[in-house]
C-alpha cells in the first residue's frame, strides 16, 4: 500500500472516530449543577474541551488504523470472507 493511500485511510478513520468518541464523557449543565444560559439547549454540554476530544479521537483512530494495517498485511479478513452466496465458486466453474 502506498503511503498516500495509508494517510487517506487514516484520515477516514480519524473522521469516523470523531462520531464514535463524541458522545462519551459529555456532562450537561444539569448534571454539573450549573445554571442555564438563556437560549441554551438542555442537552448542550457544560464544557467542551477540543484538545481532550482530539486526543481521544487520535488514540481511537490510531488503534483502529493499526488493526486495519495488520489485517491488510496478514490478510486475516479478506473480501472472500464475506462471500455468502458462492459467487467465487460460480466464477471458478
């Protein structure tokens, strides 16, 4: 795999990981015991720390990317693993 492809795949894993990590560790103003700002949604987070989120997302994305690369190298799971209808056998005939 070329390095440019690896970087592109890592970026995809990072973008996916944002949505995976974002809901964890969020505490609303009610949970913290603070006062609502007028116009603020009740489900809005009390504090949003972008650095903490970026660290968590980078950690999750790196772990997933390493698993992807190891699978790519050792071919544990291949497209043929998902051949549920026997298309590969039909092509071999």
